[in-house]
């Protein structure tokens, strides 16, 4: 993280380390029945995706997001950023914020409504 009180080289090193440790994933809504690494999904299920693999299959977007955030935070992190896509209600962000507050003390969650198309949520952890 940036610290104006540090020397530029030390600050740059810390920021590069934080960037290198960041992780990201997405949540999308299943459109068809399929077999994934995480099990079978059906239309309407929430899918938590990291890289090219489905790691979470859940009943809805919020549950998939909770599972994905837990996986992304398993190796640590102090900031979760969530970009909320078109068609996703604000209550999903509220549920996620409550979950992070209750289960990951000291971790901050910020969300932004971007209205992007495609994935329901884009999630980054640093």
C-alpha cells in the first residue's frame, strides 16, 4: 500500500508486492445444465469462477459470491473490491459486506455498481 512517509523505492516495493499478491474472480449465472469441477449446475445457479474454472456452484449469485470470496481470502487479504453488473440487486452487496465483516475481521469490502454486461460480479482481493 502507498505510504507517503516512506522512501519512493521502499514504497514502490511494497506496492509491487501487494499487486503481485492480488487475486480475482467472477460470478456468473448458469444458463444451462453442465458438469463443472465443482459439480453439476443448472440454469439460474450462481457460479464462482477463478481463472478458467468454476470453483463454486451455489443456488444464487450471493451464495456463489460468498463462496468465491472465502476462497480468494483463504491466503489472506485486507481489501475486497466488487463490481456489480447489470441486473444484480444491491442486496447482494449488502449480504457480501455482512459476510466479510462477520467472517473475515479486518478485511474491508467496497462495491461499485458498474452495470457491466456478462458476469454478474467481478471480484478482486488484495
